[in-house]
């Protein structure tokens, strides 16, 4: 941008780039409201006629594809995130308050977990889950999610814990409060921004997870939203009406969740970036 | 977040406290660990560390659950891997993909962040557009893009309308499919880079820019002299995150190309490892592929962190 | 702290509970899902949905047959390719009790995962040992399928072709004429990958199997190789079709249903496909415009690839293996199922004493007549890439063969390179 550029240059350029970038999102949304035939022949045009048939068909399917998938996704995401918040907050607190060599070693071990791709461990994870009889079950998937994402939670909480003054805890200890009481009544409420970060990141990630539910959940418990979409894509039968309406309805919950906590999302992302 | 300085003066007292507690015996500390640390650590160990150890162990065997007996074969799987076309191709493909995905969103993201670094409803709305792919599932993104890139999809419809006789087979031509995949990834990751760079830009002090302007520096010069050095941490974060995400790409391959067309034209390492483990059932060999993937990703992360951090310190 | 303990206890208890309930029924490794405590037996059944085989088709048949057998059946629909998905379930310890139409059977049979059907159980089947593995029948040889070329009469006329080709030279001439008129000669598919190899099945029928129906047995023994003159000749023919543009490379981006729609919409003149396509043809507006012919040989001799098998198979490690077998046999011999599958998917049941329902589908009748003609003339040969068990490729190879077909079409591999690659992969897997 030169100083000499006309004032409308920047908004116009921004708008053009944004519009170009927007095309796939537009395709994703607009096709929800078209007849399957029109999706096939005219994926980019305006709906003609505009129809809610795809959505109503999806919501009233006899096999309950949407309701079953969304229930599974909510259960898995909700349970995983809840357990993760509790466990990583306590573990984060433990590590932040145990400045011994053992604590640092443990922290390092956890941090290594941040970059491990799930594909590396997925096959052995199925053996572990089979050994405890949890393969193909929701608790099994939740447990794996907890193990896999706990480093991230700990990372966020430990970082934040530094801003929580110790004096409070010590004062409460003198008053005779137990460690558990101190943590849950005094420290945890102060960690709200970190909790928000953990909730939103892990919520979005786990909701959108694909390979783990595909393999761990298997077929016996039905599908999550992502594996449900994958199933509808099928190679034999491309049911465009179902696919687009399922993508639309499956994204709405996570999008609402995101808009709700958007401020924390961006803040969480940028915390590390600006501080370095 | 409160800076580190706030906690520093308290350090001696903390040390004193530790000593005090040690005098009360080891049990309170053990109890502290059991109640606060152990549950998370236990699950982490069970579902991450043990599986990694198992993976490594199996990579030294010919384990195939349906073709017993399992024998210890030493490093043979690793030797085989170095002569295995499928593995070497996947390594090459993943490297190309990673290179594109690290460079393109970084460059475009910076440009767009500079463009959007203004206040107002238009810029807010546009930021929303760029951020949205971050909350979409890779499966959703892959499905939409597959529809975009099919021969009867919007992209080729537009090209035909513009008079292109024979538009490319974006997903069916083995020479192009990989780049189509890379485009989708770049689109998905762009928003992330924009957020990070925008945050970096907001940290550039106004006074510095004004001072540079008074010194007669033009906008381009101001950018390179003042803004760019301040963006070093943002560059680090973007590069490392893009590197890790690109190197383990699986979902898009599974949904869009299944590794094809043909043998392995888009089969990334992650895809190959999953295929080998869950379709070919060569769990031993698949474990070796997985371990190799882990080593490469760890090395890449370490090297890029080291290089980029040095640059940050040099500033 | 107390909360964590409670949580930990809850998790442990939850884990323990589900461990027990699953442990009760898995035994061998086939996980049957939660079947409740009431003692009503549940078996899981892996199926796949197509335009022909709709959810209703499965639900109706499952409801009827399971009632007859007295068992609860849980339907599992395969996402993507059913064989690949079944392998994934097997590898992760969730192999269903019953599966339909698995391909690459040796991959599943390794490690004894498929139950053997005894002679007495197979008394109603026309060819009890079809697609057996080392003499053991692990997949019910329930129906016969054939492979031929479907063509659009109107497009042939447009190109000035009066009759379907009788010799390979005529086929090439017709393809050239079609292309000259701007009509795409062949429609193929890309996903699943076997959609791309069907013309190769054609050339291998006339140039390899017609002369030597035992070729695959020799390859299994190692007395011949892919890199052999007869295999290379057939492969070169296939490669030439692609090189001349008679096969469209862009079709590799097409799913099965998209390629079917393309042919029915008249976007190509010829469609090499299995007999099951007759059902979709008869259901389409284009049915009177669709004819069929067998893939022509150089000398005009008649050979028809056919395959008998593809029925239900049973998880040998299922805790309910006997019940699962009972269900599988009841399914395959259920007259209503056979009728509906013949109508919906144009399968020819290979069951003794069964006659096809009177049905006025013109394409279906043509396909069936061609098959009867081939049987009468003893002109049936194995269908390359579709054979099973001892007659087919070893574990894992069919998929590699299909993908190699795509490499040939895109020009990534020459026939010689393709043959070399297949030999290498074969030796690696064996």
C-alpha cells in the first residue's frame, strides 16, 4: 500500500480477496437449500427453487442419522472436554507448584505429546482399549481423547497458573482449608480465561475429529457428525441432499459455540504469538 | 496475562516453603501427586506413552495379527522402508505438501493481515470469513472442495465458460491432484495465519511507525524496517503449527483422493501408515512407518524452532 | 480433591462395567455391541448401500429373515469401500458377525477369521466350492455375476455404427468413429478403484483367460508371471485404449454412481460393467436405448467373464458363530430375498431349484440371456480381478491391481512397468 493509493483501494482489495476466499463457504451453505438434482447439475447457482426438503428429510430419517450422530458428538465432546478440564487444571496446578526436577521432567514429557500425530499411536491404542474392553465404546473414545489432549490442557493451565498469586493459597492453608478446597474454591475460579481457552480449542478439535472416532468408535455405537458425513459420501451412492444438510446441521452447534467464545478463541491463539 | 516479574520476588519464599514441607516427610508430596497429578498422567501414559513404546516395539517385529507367528526382525522393517517405493513416494509427497503448506499460507496470511489491519465493520466481517474454516471439520472442508473440483464442479464450469476447452482434472490427474490437495490445506490454514499475524501487527507500537515516517521512510520501507522484525514470534508460531499440521495430513486424503489416483499419487505418510496398519494388517511394518514419521516430525519441529528462535533473539 | 476421587472411581467403575458387558459376549474378538441382558441374541451384519441396494432393501430383508431365524440383527453400513472397511474393523477387533460380498477373501481368511461352511450346509448351492480357499468354502457362493459392455444404441447410430462389434478390430473402429463424432467412447469410474480396471478385465478375458483359464493358478504356483507375453499383450491393448483417448482420464475422479449417471445421461457410448448394472438400466429412462455385447476377441470368438460367490461370510471368532451361520444360510436361501436381489441388483442366484421371477426388464433379460448362452456354449471364463479364493489373486493384490489400472490410464506406468510392479508386490505379499 503506497501512501498515494486512493482511499478506496484497501477496502476494495480486502473485499475482493475476501469474496474469493468465501466461495467454498458459499458452496457449502447454498447447496443445503437446493434439490439434490440441482446440487448435481448446478453446484454454484442460487437455489431454484429454494427448498428446506433436505433439512426436513435429514431430521426425520428413520435411521436417525442426524440425531444419533449429534448425540454421539455432543456426548464425546462434552465428556472429553469436562474430564480434560478437570484433569489438566489439577495436573497443571500440580506442575506449577512443584518446581522440582521431577516436575520439570514430567512437564517436558507432556509437552512431547503435543506434536505426536494420532496416526502414530492409533494401532497400539486399539490394543490398549481392547485390553480393557473399551474398544468400540464412547468411554473408550473419551479416554483416548483425554490422554491425547491432556498435554495441551496442561500447557495452557500451567502457563496461566503463573499469574495466580500464591499468597491466596497460603492464606487459605493457614485457615485450615484442604488442598482440594483451596484449588476448587479459590484457584480454579481465577483460571477462567485459561478454562475458556481449553474449552473452546478442545471442543472444536474433538468435535471435528475424524480418524479417531472412525477407528475407535467403529460401527457399533453409530457415527459422530464427521464420520456420519463420511458415511453419507459413500462411493456407491452420493446422497447430496443428506451430505450438505448434514454438514450444515453438524456445523451449526460448533459454530454457535465458537461465536459464543470467539473472543477467547482469538485471545487463546494469539497469547503465544505476541509474547513469543 | 501477568508477566513473570510478578512471581519472581517470591522465589526465595517458595524455596523456603519447600524445605519446610520436606521436613514434614514424603507422604504429603506423594499424596499431592496422587490427588492432583496422577489421574492425568496415568491416562496420558496409557494412551500416548505406552502406545508409542508399543509402536516402537512392534516396529522391530513382523507382527501381523492374522499371520502368526510374530518374530523379532531387528531393524529389517527400517531397512525395507528405505527401499520401499511406496514409503519413499509418500515421504516425497508429504515433503512437497508440507513445503507448500508452510510457505503459501504464511505469505498470503501476512498479506491479508496487513490488508485487514484496520478498524471498521467491513474488516471485522472479513476477519470472520477468514476465521471460519478454523472451526470447520476437515471432512466438511474436503467434501465441499471435492464438489468444487470435480469435473462438473464450479471451478471447471467457470473455466469452460471462460473458453478453456479441456480444463484440468483437479482430482483425477495424478500430476495435479497433490497440488489440489495442497490448495485445500492452504485455504483451511490461511485463517490461522491471518489471526496470528493480525495479533502480531497489533503489537507494533504506533510511535515507532510514526518515528519512521518522520524520518522519511515510505510504507514499504517502514514495513520491512519496523513491522517485519516485530512479527518474528508470529512467524515462529505459524511455521511450527503449519509444519506439524501439514506433515500429519490424513483426513483430506481419505475423503478427497483415497491416496490416488493410481498407486500413491497423494498417499501421505499418515495415510500410508493407516493403510498399512488397518487395511494391509502389516502392523509391524506400519509401526516402523509411524516411528519414522514421528522422528521426522520431531526433527523438523526442533530445527525450525531453533532457527526461528535464533532469528527472534538476533533482532 | 474429593471430586477427582469420585471422578476417578466413576471412570474406573464405568470402565469395569463395560469391560464386563463386552467381555461376556466377545470371546474371540468379534464385538457384538451391547445386546442387553435379556438373553436375546444379537448379531451384527455388515452391508453396503448403492442406488440398487437401498436402506429399505436391507431393512426389509433383514427384518424378514431375522424373524425367521429368531435373532436380532444389527445392520452396519460400510462407509466407503466395504472390503477396506471390513479390514479396518477386523484390524481394530470389531469384525462384524456376518458380512456380505467381501472381496479379497484371503486377507480375511488369514488367521482363521472366516467360518467354514460344511458340505451339508451347502447342499442347496449350485456350485458349493466356487471361490473356496484351499477347498474350504468361507463365503457362500450365492449368486453369479457376469461382465459385459453396455452401449447406447442412439450414440452408435449417430456415429454410423449399425451393429455392436464382433471382433476387437471392429471395437477399435467403432471407438474411433465415436470419437470422430465427438462422442466419448467409454465411460469408466475411479472410486472405488475397480471402476477403472473393467476394460482391463475385458482384454484379459479375451487374450489371457480365453486361452488359459488356469492362468491364475499358475501365477500362484509361480510358474508364470505378470511380466509374461500373454499378460503384457492384454495390458498393452488396455493401455492403447487409454492412450488413444477412448478411456477418459478425467473419469478417474468419478465415483461409482457418478460414472453410472454419466452413462445413463449419454455422456459416453460404452460402459463395461457387471451384470448388476442391468437393474439401474431398466430403472432409467434410457432403458430402450441400452444394448449389450461381450468384450470382443481378435478372432471374434465368444467369451464371457463370470463369477459365482460374493454371498455372506461369517466371523469364525464370533461368540454366536452357529447362529450367524444359520442366519447366513437362511438369508441366501430365502426366496423373497433372492427375488428382490435379482430385481434390485440383477444377481443371478446360484441356488438349486430357483427360477428367476418373471420380470419384464429388457436389459436384465438381455444380460441373463447372454449368460445362458455362454453357459450353453461353455464360453464362461473367470473374471480377472474378481475371482476369489484359490482362483484369485493373493491377499491384498486385487486392490493393487485396480490402482495399477489407474496408473496405466494416466500413463504413469507402461504395461511393462505395471507388470513388473505387480510381480514385485505379489512377491512382497506372499
